[in-house]
């Protein structure tokens, strides 16, 4: 086993005395798809928020590529290549599909006030546009590139979310419920996309409620309940774990 | 008859000044999402610094360095930019309604300072003896036409600048994080720095425009910079179409011409008192009609930035 790309050590997040995340340790292998599952309120999204800098942990540390990122701002963590999505379909509603991708793919220099006022932006835009075009064609979204995100179906907004994140050229993706709100027929396609991104060398950490979807793509699964990781292993190991069956899969197993 | 024409020239000049203010407000509020209710304060800083630094006589005031007009205008712009920086750093940490309150309070503080620092601002009396640029070139009423041309030339310049900013990656990012700051940050964007830069740029521009307003009104007193300036600018922007490109100019032109026309009627008859209040009725009516039938404003963001992908390919 190679050195982990993301290392979460003893992370606790208290909200007024309630531990949303309670002493979580987690090591993610590079080039893997890892899933975090667990019932509502298990602390999955809070863990994401701590890892990506949106919440500061009460205690514990987060290391990304061997470098401590605890306490950094979200934009600093994202610039290191750790890019997350959000649960609800999001993005920039007043921008077109194409503009949403371009924002993801543009760097701070091209987007600076100086470039806008003085030095121009044509060169950087042309290169970013090439990447956006390839990705949009790939996702069958090229035809709707000039449609505002606000006018798109929720399923397509999810796809644009995913594409916008890829435009950042991430080292690791954190996907918060990518399959929620996606129609069953498109889930296969989403799984394929996530696998392909992994095959290109991007590490993926995914939270989802959809057990079928998660079991289908994950190399490794961590099960959370009440802020703690209660079980970890391959999909096969996890579904056979009696604790997991009891508290989480109990209803369907 | 010529009186009526000169009055109309004045109205169109004032509309141009408000068009510039509304374009700057559109940058910070329409695109960057910073709902500034203190723009009158920034214009006041620019106007006062300009008039104080260009004063030559020490009568009543302790500071009258007598700088040339261009230096005074630059000083006014810089002072307003610095004021924006000083209020921006603390107030941009809070969002939404808190930003509104902070900026509104700032404008009132500036107004109170202009009243109470009598030894440099001449208090409520203010300034009314000062020269204006190119006054030697034309005489009497000709100067009104000159000021009209000057103001609308600057409207055009600011419009071209705003169009460039709006279509740039910088403008696109502003319109993006305005609606969703967390997603922008999750993509590695330092959104607070962009906000502060934009707010300071708006401050510099409000300060730079202030001399035009001062030359048009021909006096500088605290009553010129009340929140009415802020609210007329906001109304013009909302009527014209917030976050669009042409909206601020269209809105300011329609609003000022419609409301000042009431003032023209007022000058003609004995019903002055009645007609003075008509101005506000007209203003409200225009706003209600636009909001009812074109809630996005006469121009809109959607059309202004349509087919953005084709601009790169072209």
C-alpha cells in the first residue's frame, strides 16, 4: 500500500457540545475511489467541510499530499488540488453552462482586475475554452453551452457541477451526494464518469445515500454513524460487517 | 424658449452624471453583489477633497493649498478609494443586510463630518465660489453645453470600460460568486479579495466622478450628498436593469428626464407646491410599472451576456 494522499487524524467537530464528527481517522489511498456512507446526521458532510476548510475542526489535523492543510481557507485548499462539490445542485445560475466551466478552468492571473483592465485575457481564454469544449462534447452538453445554468434540469446541473470541478484539474475530488436527484438511468453514466476520472489518476472520495451506486464504484468504504467511523473495508467486507448491518443496512439486508 | 432648452440641457447633464454613478453601482452591486447604500458618502469624499485641495483663498478655512484642478480630481478619487478600502475591510466580512447598514452609516458619518469640520469644509455654508474647467473658452450659457458634452463623453468612456470588465474573466467571476460564494471558493477563488478590489475600484470611480457633479451644481454643501443621491442611483439601476450592460444608462436617462420634467412644469405655473410632490409620485409610478411588467428592468443581464461562448470563438 502506497502512502496516503489524504490523511485525517483524530478530527472532532463540536457544534455547541454535540459532536458532529467524533475522533475520525481516515487515510485515503491515491488513485482510489473511497466512499463514506452512513445515515443522515452521521457527520459525513461535516467531515467534508472540515477537510475542505469550510469548517475548522475542534481538534485533529488534516494532511493532503503530506502537507498539513488544517486551518487553511477553502480557496487555498482548492488551489492545492483538493476540490469538492456540494449536496444540492449548485454552481453559478446566472452564468451559462460554458461560463460555469470557464470559471472553473481560469486561474487567478486571467481573472485578475489587472488582466481585465490592462493586460487582456485572450490567450488564457482560448486554451481554457479548448478544455471546456472537449469536456462539454464528452458530456453531451455542447449543444446547451449557452443555456443559463438556472434554466437547466437538475440532472444536467449535476453534470455541469462535475465538469466545472474537472476544469480545475483536481488531484482529488470530494463528491457530496453526486447521485442524489439524478434519474436512475443516468446513474450508470455517472458511475462510468467517476471511474474514468479515477483511471486518469484523480483520487475520489464520495458521500452518498444510494447504496447500490456506492457499492458499484467504491474500492473502499467507510461507514459513519453518530460522528464516528464504525467500519472500514472493501464493499464486500463492509456489507458483511454485523455492526453495519445492524445500524445501517439493517432495513434492507 | 431658450430658457426651456437650457433647462433641458441641465436635465440631460444630470442624467449623464447619474448614468455614470449607476454604472459604477452596477459593477459593485449588480455584478459583485455588494449592495452599497453608502455611495453618496464616497461621492462626498471625492467632491470635498477636490474642492478643498483646489481652494486658493484662506478666508474661513485653515487648509487651502490651491492645487491645480487635475491634481485635486486625482486626490479626490484616491481619497474616495482609500475610504472604500477602510470601510471595505471590516464591512466585507459581513454580508447582505449588514453590508447595507455599514455603508449607509458610513455615508451619514461623512455627511456629519462635512457639517462639523467647519474649519476645512465651511460647515453648512460650504463652497460656492470656485472656477470650473475651460470656463475661459465659452461664455455664459455656452458652458452648459460644454458640461453636457464633457459628461456624456465620460458616460461613453465608463460604458466602454464597464463593457470590457463585464465580458472579461474577472467580470464573469464576479457574476458567478455573487450568487454562490461557497462554490467559487471551492474552485480556489479568493472571493473576498475580488470583492475588496472591486469595492475600492468603485470608490476610486465615485471619487473621480464627484467633480462633475460639483461643477454641475456649482456649490459644495453637505445637503448635496444626502442618501437621496444613493437612492436615485439605485432606482435608476433597478429601472434600467440590474447587472445588465446598458441598463444603468437607460434607467438614469428615463428616471431623470421623467422626474425633472415635473420640475419644468412646476416652473411654469402657480401650482408649484403641488407639482413639487408630483416628482416623487412620478418616480414611484415609473418604478412600480417597470417592476410589474419588466421585473428584471428594461435591459437585463441575460441578454447582455448571451452567447458568451461565441465571443471566444470569434
